[in-house]
C-alpha cells in the first residue's frame, strides 16, 4: 500500500504531488504545503494493491 498526495489548482486541474509509505508522512507533507499563503486544495488517498 501507498499513500498518494494530490493537489488541485485554481483551475480545477489535479496533480499527483508525491507518494508516501505511510499516511502519517503524507499528511505531514500536506500540512507543510498548506501553511503557505498561496492556497491550493490538498488531500491524500490510499492506493490499494489490486494485483492477485
């Protein structure tokens, strides 16, 4: 499993920012990015391995 950090810009475009091994690391990085004055929307999702 991996945790993906996403960003949505002011035009509604979504971008993968980075991939993390743990939710804690992803959310720590998200907190760092949301402290800046330029507001973007950030969120994390869990990538589940669907391979048999």
